[in-house]
């Protein structure tokens, strides 16, 4: 199906919005009236600019407070409408959005509303225009799509139909199956937006917190399926009011929007892009550092050994169990401090994963590769982290070999002499990536759609200087877990020197692992005594257990599925490590302990 986006969904001038929509691959746009009135270009020039970019103008919007009003008020409305119809002829668009009235002059009279909409449609028809009537969720008398359709049906004019807006419908909890009873040729337009579930006035919810499909909690795909079953064959158009999107780069937002529509069509069964290839584990985590002396002692104290060196690049492989960390000193002057820059994901089909990413407009990264190097496919996430789709190949070490006919990436590394001194770490449990504040929803969609991970519920974490938002995504068995976090302001952006990233390492016996780490010289984050006093009030422990946690700085959480023990190293550059032990079916990340960790990190930084 054709794709469209409302100019109100993007930031910038109208010409910047048109350019961004075209470059992202949209077929058309909805022109928002404010964007038109603020443009120095006349309507005919805008029409030509859109045509030059390969865009159709699918809708002009909005026309407000038209129907069910006194005769003199309606006469003024018709005059206003006729002016807009002339404008639309110059713009080259044939459909106008009319929102259900919120005017204090509107009366609760469906017959009057139908009669006046019939007259409006008759006037519109003279100008070659169709009227798409939309029920606002906060409409004065008409607030549901069923009610809007009854009025349109009673008005009985071929130039009058309904506009279905997923937010207005789903925010009220309406049953979308009723859409199938509307004749498809009377559904003139379909506007799509998602939103997180929030306990807010619906108008404020709509104006500030909409997001692209797949980034919120509404069943937008179900609504699209119902409209298509009804016979709708017009464009799928995004109309998203969002404070963040209106401040973000229009080109990047347009790409995010286009990706969301591709995934929505896949969810609704309308298209079939390359299938998701869900990663099965972490192949490696890469840390870039100008000076390995800053991070190598920490890795050594955590039981890692430098086992290999890349044959053609200044990259060392450090290993313990199935946990692998690459130290890359080819960083340039812009990365003086140790930083988490890349993640390797074990993939059953790396080429298929890369094809999926490319079809969803993820930036495919060019790689400098020698003739004998493994062909690693990589894409950039919204925060700049590079994700590699890998096959790990290492004889005699229990790792998989030769998947999908490709040689493993470890074949590019030459072994170095080393003496293993493990402390009990088995593999990478999860990585935590700090997102730029204005790309958090984009990151959620990327990790779900491009990487094939399942997003979990969003949680708020209390930091001494504000609330942080966190949302994890994982594969089904938890062998890949990525926690996305964002601060409360632009100062938390990674590019601006904000919060560090971290790598969580799994162990089967945290107490033993921590004792070994401390004995090897690890510096762990100190935990206030008040935390353990509070912990004693919440849980009962075996004799001596709580005292051990207090001695070693171990944090603890428990839910109905199991237990979670964890602790943290101090931060080095922009990286720190977490040691974790999962007991039973515990599937979380110790969120209740995050405020303690954050406060302790702030205290060390002062």
C-alpha cells in the first residue's frame, strides 16, 4: 500500500519536511495547515516542489468546528471552507480532513450534523474535493468512529466519507471490528499513530505523546487489518503529535517513521520484508580506547585473558568462558576514554540479518577488510553503537563453527601466549546502552524490528538528579538482553559526555566470583550501609547471608520467579561492568536497586 506522513510529524520548515519525507521513501504527505500558512512558498510552488520530489499531496488538514452549529455560524463555516477548497485546488490535493466539532456553539443533533455535512460535501464536490470526517476522541458530541460513520451514512453524499485515526479510536478502547461494517469506498483516509499507555487527559495524551506504530502500546496493526478487510485501499498515513519529534532532525525522524510503517505492514500481513533473524547470543562486546593501560588491568582483575590479536588491526581479544571483549585502539582522537562502541551478535543467518536491516533502512556500515578476513555485516543503531551479525568459530573451545557456510570471525585473530586466571564468569548477560534523549523511541523500534528482539515494559528509575527511563529488549531465552536507558535532559546524551554504558557478566556463584575479583585487585562500587538495613526489612535471609552481601557490596532482588544478585565495578572512562547471578526464572535487571547504584556513582564522581 502507498505510504504517507503528515508534515506535523516532522520538524523544520515545510520544504525541509517534504525533502525528508521523500528521502525516506514516502509516497505522499498530508499538508498541515500551519505548515502551509508559515511557508514563504505559494500553494502552486509547494505543489511543484512535492511533484519534483516524487510526492503526492494526499490530504489537507485540519478543518475544524464545521457541523451541528446555528445557521449563521454554518454560513461563516461554508465561506471559510470554500476558501480552503480553492486553496486545495492550487495545492493539487483532493481530500480534506474535517474534525468533529469541539465548538461551544455545536449542539447534540445528529440530523443537523448530517444535513450540514451534506451541504459541505456538495460544495466540496464543486471543487473536486472529498471530505473525510474524523471523530476526535475529545469531540464535543461526536467522539467515536461508529458515531461519525452513522452521521456520514445519514448525510448520504458521495463526496463525504470517514477518516479513521488509530489514536482517536484505540485511545478510547473502541472495538475495531466494527470498522469492517463500513464500506471500503467510504473510508476516505487512514491516519496512524501509536502511544504508550498513560493515565492522562486524552487531549494532552494526543498532543504530546503519540509515537510511530510499534513504539507504543496500541494495537495499530489490528486496526489496519480491519480497515483493509473493509476494503480500504488508500494510503497508510502517519499523523504523530510528539514534542520530541518536533525538535529532532526531520530526515532522521522520517526514516524512523518509514521503518515503522514497513514493520506495521508486516505485522498487519500486508507485506513481507526479509524475515527477522533473531540473534542467539553475544559474540563479543567491543571497547574502543586510546590506551589499553586504562582498561586492561580491570579486565585482568575480572578474570579475562588476552588470548588473541587481530591479524591486521590493532584489536585484542580478551576471553573468559564464552564472554569475549575486544579492545580496539584504532579509535582516533575523538575517543580518548574507554567507550563501548560495538556489539557482536551470534546469528544463525548473518546475511539474512543484514538484508533485514537494510530493508528497514538501518545504516549498513562499510568495513575495511583484508582479503582473508571474515565477512562481518554491521549496522548502526540510533545511538551510534555498531551491531555485527556474527558466526563465532573456534576449534576446541565449545563454540559454534561454520554456520551458514561462513567462516567465523575469530579466524581473523592469531592466538597469543596467555595464562588463564578465570574468576567464574561464564558469558555476557546483557549490555546497557545509554540513548540520546530524543532517539529513545527510535531505539526501541530498531531493536525490535531490525534485531528481532522482544521489548519489555518501560520503567522509570530514580536518579539523584531526575528520573531515568529504561526499557529492555531480549530474545526469548534471554541469551541476548539489551537494556536501553535515557536521561531526563539533553545533557545525558552519550555524544555530550553523558552517562556511561555498561556490560553485565554472568556467573553461577556471585559471592565466589566477587571474592576472586577483589583478591585480583578489582575496585567495586561501594554500597551504603542504609541499603542493607532496608534490605533486611524486605526479605528474610539465611544466617550470615546478608552480612556477606554487606561485606562484598552485593545488591539483591527477588521476585516470584527467582533471585538476582549483582554488583558493579567503578567506572573507567565511559564503561563499567556489572557482575550478575540469576537464580530460578528471574528475568529482570534489579531495577529496584538502580537508585542505589546511581547515587553511589554520583558520589564517586564528585
